[in-house]
């Protein structure tokens, strides 16, 4: 990894395909990063394994993450894709690898840039948030060059990679603890909204979620500030990676490359009868439905279903078997996301809703 050239967008030769590194200046030495990551694993991972994994990315006071780049001989637009902003969301990583491996720079006009694993310490622990500063990477953008590690990663990614995008797609999924509909989301706000809408429909996911607000701190809130048309994706998750979701993301990236006239891959496919279900609402899961009592949660409604106001979405039991709380829908809505992990603390997120457009 350390032998790779540093990624500089302007310096990538035309007609080339290669792996670069993006150095993320770290506020602490490697030994401290390893120790903090190990402590965050509650000792479940051997400290030597964490040290070995992180040190492979370490050089001169910086953690380096791979950047996969294909630049065609002809000029054209730039598609930027990221995955692993949350460390336990893997669908987008394989989709990026499949697209990168399929692309031939001889048949490309423009540039494909992908960062498959943005938050390295979270990835190596298999967790959502960055264990070093306990921050959710999707709440710290646009970041800061002299902040905590997450804030530095955000600022570096934004200024060195994301700002070059003609179109940006951030590949998420619902990770370990939730189930979510497989979807492509975009914001209906701003000058980029028309292109983002067309791109979201071109992606080809079964559901398109159109948001009338932009929640702060996200990759997309930062790129939208720069006027870059931006999309994100979500998938079923719950601790598993469904092959159909990786296929959907792979096809979606290929469709976007075709949409931007960068490349036409065999993976690009959009059936002529494609009619996605369109949902609306803020999409800010931080405003989702929370429980007040901790214990054991069991879902009683299925994602994708239309729930009625007052309908039971799930039950929280005490460890003695008492029904401590019934979680109900506050209004008629589509259930987009529900808790997959049964153990639950008080005040966690249970479910997220959307409106049918
Ligand atoms: Zn995520």
C-alpha cells in the first residue's frame, strides 16, 4: 500500500488504470491508533492483528486508503464513488471492485475514481463509527484539517477526491444493526436536483427516495454545497450482504458511467419496464422512531409495508419477559428501516419512515 503513488486528480495520466493512495494525516502516532482501536474492540480482536492491519496503511504519520482510478484517453466527465464511510457496510466495496476490474481505459472517456474503504479503523473492527474518536463519519463533513481523525478524513476526502466529481455516489447499506430497503436517494434541493433525479432513476434500484431537506454532516451535504449532483444508496444489511444488493450496486454504477458517457459496460442494464417505487421525506434517520426502554426488541412489521398510525412496529421486552414498550407508527407511512439487532439500549433508533410519493 505504501508504495502506491499519492492520488492527485490532475496528475492521473490519460489512458491509465491504477491504484493510488490517499494519505489521511492522523492526529496521533500509529501506536496510539492501534491501542485505541484495540480498546474499542473490547479486547475481542487480538491487538497484534489490529496493529498488523493498520500498520499496512501507515507511513510518515498518515493512514493511507486505496483510491482506484481509471482515466480514458478521451476527455469527459468524472464519476466518483465511495464505500466504507461506515465500516460495516460492504455491498458498495465489492461493487466498486467489480466495476474497476471490468473497466478498460481504452474504452473510457473521462474518469472513474473510487475509494472503497473510507474509514479504515471502523472497517478493521467491522463497526459503523470510527473507533478512534467515536464519531460517525456521516455526521462530520465537511470536516477539518486540524480536527479529530474523522474530521481530518472528511476534509481530505472532500478536497482531494469528492470535489472533482461531475456526479458523486456514496454507497452505504444498513450495516450490522438494521434492515433497510434497497434504494437510491437524492435531494430535490438546489441547482443540481434535476441531474441528480435523472441519475437516481438511471441507477436502477427498486426504490428511489427523494428528500426535500439535506441533513448536515453527510458526504452529500458537503458535495451539494459545491453544487455537485449527488446520490447515495442503502441496502438490506442486518449483518449480511445479499448478492442481489451487490448486483444492484454494480449495475447502478455501470448505469451511471453510461449516463455520463464515460463507459458502456456489460453490467449496465435498465429494463424498459423499470418503474421504481418513489418515496419522499427527509430521510434523516436521526429523526426516526426511538425506544425509551432497553431490553430485547422484536420487530412486528416488515420493511416496505405501508403502516397505519398506531400500528405496532415492534415490542421491547424486559429480560423477565414483560412487554416494556410497544413501538407504534406515529402516522401512516412506508416503513423504510427497522432494527435488526435484538439487544437494544434505551434511546436507540428503532425504525425510519417515508411517505409514498
Ligand atoms: Zn452508512
